C-alpha cells in the first residue's frame, strides 16, 4: 500500500479562551497579517499595538463568553467535528484527516509536520472558506509556502481554492433552509449575510464579492419555489475604509420601515458558526432589528457538523484526490 495522503481542514482561528490575554494574542497574530490589513506595516503596527489591542480585546470578552460552548470555541468545536466526520467517511481511502487554524491553535505548522511524521508525502489543504478571498484563502496558501520553505523534504501539495458553486455545497444550504422552514414556517425575507471585505480589495481584483453573488444566485434558484425573497448583505466591517455593501446591520434596521418584520438570516460564507455569526448576527443584529420594530428574527445556523454537509465535504475532497499518483 502506498503512503497515506494527508487531508488538512483549515479554518481561520479563535482565541484559546475568552480571557483578555488570549483574545489579545489571537488578534495580534490575525491583524498583523498584511493580507488582512493592507496598510503600511510600520504605521499599522503602531495603530495595532497602541490603539486596537489595548481597547478591542477587553471589549470582546463578553462577546466571546456569550457564544462559548462547554467544549470550547464553537469554531474549534465544529471544525474538529467536521474533521472527525470526514475521517470516518474517508477511512477506506488511505487518508489521514486532521484540522488546524490559520491563526492560533491548533498550529498549522505543527499539523503539517505531524502528517509528515505519519508518512504523508502528499497533502490536500482544504480551506474552510466556500468563497475565495485573498485575506482568507490566499493567506493560508502563503503560510503553507512559508512553512515549506524551511523544509528539506517538502510534501506534494494540492489545494482547494473554493467551493462557492459546488452542487453539493449548494444542496446542503438548500436543505438546511428547507428543513428550517418546514419546522418553523417561512419568513417574509431571507437575508444571506457574508463576511465583509474592503471595496479596495475588490477593485484590485479580489473575486470574493463575485463568489458570494454566485452562491446567492444558485441558492435563489433552488429555493425559488418557496416564494421567499432572498437578499445579500455583508457584515463584520472594520476600520474607516469603504467596504462592500450593503451592510447587514443597515439592511436589517431598514426592513421594518419597509414592512418586513419577519426575517431569517443565514451566513453561507462560514462553514462553522463562530463569533461573527453567533454574537454579531444571532444576538447583535437580532436586537437591532427588533429595536427598529422587527417582530421575528431567526438565525439559521451554519452547516457545522450536519451529516449531509460532512458527506458533501467528502465528495468535494475525494474529487481533488483522484488520480494522485
């Protein structure tokens, strides 16, 4: 039998706990990445160290505490469950499945080295971002290259760039929504909230915005028969730069005045629930919507560890493992 292939699921990252020190450590690593904040490094480091970290980290303590699971960070818990589920489904394919984070723990470099020690000379890197963006997918590829530069014997890599239009992914989103509506009834509007991106990044050629619109268009098509209007917005804006829009919070605050008082929100850009979905959307945006006169706000969870999603993920992964001699 040939050596096993390593399959490494990689998500963005999370603090080790909701303590200030851990949040500050995580934010420092994340926001120091030049692909995440595209400002001159000397200038940004002064702003980051003197203005962002001292004030931002303490403000996030209660936000993280509000969404923390007994097993730990939701992002970590669900990504680990996805890796475990994928390992079960690929048990007969001579692969070893593991997971890592781009920032924080589990450390990406240690996971790659660990797969090497288990005999994996071939590795498939699977970013858990359906839509491609330089600030997420590309920075992961950059980090893998940086790690590999130190190696005498480098692995043979393959990468999944995106799965924004993959039929199995779209089908999972469709069925997630349909099951939710079957159980709880339909809303007046379904809002698809994707993570935001500075407009400058799109202007310079980042395909993320188009990827999000393609996902939304396909989901509209498969849900058309339900007669629920589906709109797109973007969340998690940071700093003073212009971001792609419309902004999720502003859309939701405007709905009641437009006669939309019952809304469902889903975040198709996240494969696993995290701070941005659970605290920002499920809690923060829900409160803002109701303050403006909204009557019913429902958050449809991410795909997380849904069995259908794990099957779809296995399909996506197996298609990239084919003919790898």
